[in-house]
C-alpha cells in the first residue's frame, strides 16, 4: 500500500530520483549555478508533495553529498 501511496512522488521532478522502500535519493551533476537552482526547485516540489499528502520527511536523515575535485562552492539547500 505504501508503494502505491508514493508512486507519484517523482511527477514533475527533473533530476534523478531513486525510490526504494521508505528511502528516496535525489541527485544531479552540478556544473552551473542553474543546476543548483534546478535541484532546489525539485527539493521544493518534493516538500510540497509531502505537505499535500500529509507525510513528513525525516529531516535528520536528509544529507547533501558533494563529490568531485572542484567543490569550491558548496551551496546550501532548503
């Protein structure tokens, strides 16, 4: 039943979203400032989706991982 409930979680999401059981990972290769904005917009879509369905994300388990050699600018996401 839970899988049916979260089936539409990725509607409107432009980045990659992996769903497994009660876990979801949103990721994107960030090269330009526009990529950061797109990632933040998808985070906002997921937040709006959760509010609409009265379902909360566990903020304590939410993490940002920066991978690569040139990670001078590490944007913050909300």
